[in-house]
C-alpha cells in the first residue's frame, strides 16, 4: 500500500486512484486556522479513518507560514472527491461520551 510521509513523520493513507489509474481529484473539505488545534487535528482525525487529507496555503499563506510560523490567511484542507461526504460526516459527528459505553 502506498504511503506518503508528512513533515512530522507520520504515514498518511494512500490517495485513491480513479478508473484510469490516476490519483483522484482533490476537493475542498473546509478552510480553517493554520494551527495544530485546527488543521492538524482534522488531518489526524481523518487519517485515523483512512481518509487522506492535505493542506494548501492560499494567496501568500505559504510565505506567512515560513516567516511567522503560521498563515494569517488560514489553510484549505483537501480530500479525495470520493471521500468528501464521509469526511464531512466524520467532522459533523457528535463526540462520543465515555460514559455511554
């Protein structure tokens, strides 16, 4: 199984391929703050469900990330088109209370 390695060293789920064997189109999941509490948490959560997700810095956001350590424009998160609805459902789900088990 193809794994991509992120800057922080964890393996990401493989990006799905279309019928022609090409990587599936990436679609916007959401825009959020460029922080570990927002973007990185969402990426990690989706990875736990085997949904690959990547960051894209719009406008001059990449330069802000290099200079300031974060992008003042936020970050866009993308997932494969076939997994968009599943990713949205995961993010919309209510957290499970440990006392419910």
